[in-house]
């Protein structure tokens, strides 16, 4: 009886604490849309076109220690352009790393990301020798590759339209340019900055897809309430556009022309992981999954999507967990508190509990999954982008301190980019740094939420 009584008391105490946290008014975080239930299709089984293989194992590591977080990759004239931590856009040519531009302020540490800037999306302009860049914190920019002159197209201080609520963008993510020069871009969340990425996973979807008209300098909202709007792929005829809805593990199709213009529909759902940047070509789309999900490792989004009170509790609990470090840093600014705050909110924290599997899915223009590439040795983990050349796939990642490369499963159609300073890891091991030790308990809680 004593044991049962003790358990009962603990359950009652927890329920009281739970109710206080979710009912107490004014507690952060504050969100655009109220917490309500929504549905996410579970991940497909790994069979058929999704049958596991080892194609991504043994990936080469290029420029190790010289690039950190090459999130998005585009190439032209045997040169790769990418954005990295620290806020730089760089160009890779053979073994050379060349600075192109930076939108943020000078900084030294990764936890200063909101000051540094973080380029997430890049695209070549169709109306001049320009680079169109989406910086998560500093907006959408046009960079003249001849003169290096920069022009701000969409400001983070700008109020932008939504389906029902006008608001600022908080995470400028992906860009793509059509043949007329108009720019399609995604705002992943209008509630949280990139440094608070984990918080956005608990909130109701607030991501948007925009079309920026170059003639009028106006962004028009095409889709709203997307669960972390991310990568984009324009169809070959530009009659529709595909947007990756990362949190919902699906791709959404928005019709730009024809009888269905202005309408949207699910293109692919139940992906075995979280889709990131999309790489289109004439035959289909490369869809890298930044984090895997399957029946053995179900995504926490699936579990808690239908339980808004639990999501609200977890978001507020995380905010309370972070609060003392914010107060300490406000009173006595110090790097340890700043690192810890960054680690709690940033996406790298949940990687500690992520499955080993890395996956890239191949989808045709009819929305059929026609193939997939997998790996389990973490040599090419957390893949966010696929850049295909003659004999290789170059794999971007926001977390890796190198550029990964594997053999392409099919003949390429473009000249191979030659990059020196290559190493093939014999055994991949992940060390544990100070912040991982300090935040071990937090990582276990958050990791189990995301990848139960």
C-alpha cells in the first residue's frame, strides 16, 4: 500500500504541475496560431523503392575542418557555392575556399548565429549574373557576382501577408528563381528564430510559401500554416512547385498554371524521415531526409500532433528550463550560458538521439517514390542537400564540418567538380563535447520526444 500511495502522490503532483504550466497565462513561448490537434501520416515501411542499402556508407570527406555546415549546394562552371556557419557564402574551387559575401555582423562563436547570419538557401538568378541568397536572420538578398554588390529584396523587419494573419518571417529558408526572374521562397516559422528551432517543433505550423515579384518588389503568400516549410522544386515547365513540409514528413504540390492554378495537394506523404532541400532535374527530385523515421524509430511529431496540451506543456517546460541561463547571461554575460542556450534551442541538440540511418529519396514528377539511397555508418549523416554531377553526389549538411561525397547511382549529365583535400574515414566515431555532457539529460528528454 505504501508503494501505491507514493506512486499516487507523485502522479497527483505531476498533474498539478502539468496543469499549472499549461493554464498559467503569459508563459512563453507565444505563437501565431493556437495549439490545436492536427494529423501527420506515419512513415512508410522501408520496402520496395525504399529498401535499405549501403550506398551512402563510406562517404568521402572533402575539405574537412575548412567548411562548417554547408547547408545548400549549387554549382556552375566547376564551382560549388554554399553557405556556412559564421554567415559566409563561399565558393569552392578545387582545394580553394573563396569568400563571396556575408550579410551579418562580425562574430567568432557559433552561438552568436543571430548576429553572424546563417545563409540557408541559394539560387542562381535567371535575369543576370546574380546569386539569390536566403539568410535565416537577414532576409532575401541579391548578390552581383561581378561587383559583389548586395541588394536586400525582403527584409526580416517587413510585415508579410498570411492566410489570416499578417506577420514577419522568422526563418528565411529556401529560394528558387523562375525563368521570368520571380523568386519563390519559404519562411519556415513565423514564431521562432532558427536558434530556437526546437521550439517550433512543438508549436502549430506557421510556415509559408511566398512568390516575390521582382517588378513590384512584393511577396505574395501562396501557402500558409505549413509545418516548417523548407526546400523547393519548380517543375520543368514551371506549371507547379513542390515544397518540402519538413515537420509533416511530406511534399506539397502548388499549382501555378492551368485549371488548378492556386490550388494545392499532397505530392508525397509518409516519407521515412524529415525532408530538407529539394534538388530537381528533368526526371524528378532528389529528396534528402535530414533525420530518419520509421516504425522502429517513429517521429515524435506523429505522436504529439494530436495532443496540443502536451505540446504546449513541453514547449513551456523547455522555456522554463532555459530561463535561468538567460537570466544569468543577462546579468553576467558569459560564453558558457550562451552556448547552453544555443544548444537547447538549436537543431543540433536532437541529433544526439537520432537514428543511424541516413536516407535520400528519389521521386519522379508524378509523385512516385522510384528509389532511395541509405547508409548507417554516419559518414554522411544529416544530409540536407544533394548536388549531382558526373560521377558523384555531393551531400550538404547543416551540422557536418566537411562536404561529403559518394558515387552517383546513375550517369551524370554535368561535368564533375574536382575537389582536393579528400579523406575517407575508416571508422566514424562521434566524440562527446562539454555541452553534450552538460545537456545530456535535456538531450535524452528531447531526443525521446522526437525519435521515440
